[in-house]
């Protein structure tokens, strides 16, 4: 799942940043919207939801549990 335009790339960067900070969750939509410098179109909003779901299923790095 990859971005196809500049706005989607900006969305993906923010989502990926939340993932690397281990702060990504299904409720991260509001955090992403707050960081954007543009109003999203309907298709960009759909990309955001789908990309968060995809990134949760395909994390950038494996999550580790304390003590591992």
C-alpha cells in the first residue's frame, strides 16, 4: 500500500512517524489530521484510514515487549 500523490505521501510520513514512535493506533486519525497543512479530500481521508489499518498490520519494525 503506497501513496500516489504528495498529499498521500505527507499522510504516510505522519503515520509512519507515529508507528516508529510506537504511538500508532486506530484512534491516531485525529493526530494525523492535526499535523496536516491541508484539508483532505474524501479519497485522502479514505487513504488515511486504510493506511493506518495497513501500517498497524505491517509495522515498520517489530514491536518488542518489556523484558525481551
